[in-house]
C-alpha cells in the first residue's frame, strides 16, 4: 500500500512538472536542467507546483525496468525516468 502512495505522489509530481505551458516554453535556453545526472532526466523547477519535495523527508522508490531501448545507441526510457527522479529529489 505504501508503494502505491509513493507512486501516486510521483505521478502527481510529474504532472505538475511537465505540463502543457512548460512544454510550450521548452525551447527556451535554460528552461530544462539536469542538476545531478548531467544530460539525462531533464526537469524544470516550478516554484508554485502542487508537490514540492521536502529536504527533511526520506523517499523510497522502486522502479521497474522491463523493456530495452528501441535501438542500442538510444537511452532506455525507464532509466531516463530514474534520472529525472534523482534530479528532482537530490
């Protein structure tokens, strides 16, 4: 049950961070950032987002990696989601 709560929180957080206005402005220089895992897991900080990670909390998350990338030279999309989560919470 606890994993579902964390997963639901991640879905809400992802929805808040990746919204239509953000995608429209995504071509601006400096809009996306990758503070911890450079070049992967792009995020955009939203100051008034509905979910803000708290530095004093411990978050435990489980990821499922079930599919290989579409081509050997492409990044696995599941690993990009892991990188995005690390960039948000670290």
